[in-house]
C-alpha cells in the first residue's frame, strides 16, 4: 500500500507564488511516476503535471511557464512550484501515483486547497 500526503495549500493573492509538496510512504519502490491534478469548483478534475522514473517531466501546456514540477527521489517527495497565480488556479490540488505495470493513477492523496484571490 502507498499513502500520499499533500501539503502547502493556502490563500494567496493573484500574482503570488506557492509550493505544494507530496510525500509518498509505504511501498514507494512500486511507483513509476507521481503527478498532480486539480479540480476547480464546478469543473472536472484536470491534469497538471507528472514526473517519474524513466519518463520526462511533463506540465500541462496551459500551465507551462508558471508551474514547475520536480521530484526528490531520496525523500519520495514531489513538488509543484506555482508562480504568477491567477484566480482561475483556485481549486483542490491532488497528488497521485502510478504503480509499475498499471499505467494508471491508482493512488491518490486527500488534496490540498489552493485559493487565489483577485
């Protein structure tokens, strides 16, 4: 079993920056990749970015230039650095992980709220 715990969310003003963290514990050696998703009120969950062993780091096209994803393998931690935040970035941000051999995000964190005021 793998557990994912997000942290770093909060309330920020438009134009500000925020860094989210996701710490994985348990059978982390089974994880192929870890990624970030977000869900705004009234909208479906959307892909933010991913990184992992043997794959390129990917950020959604609409977020390139403002969002950056990185991974600290020694600590089983992924980060999402967000800059120039906009009100439309408001939502719950989720950490997720892909298990080797599945190709799907089978593990999810509880989410952390990000609110950007205008």
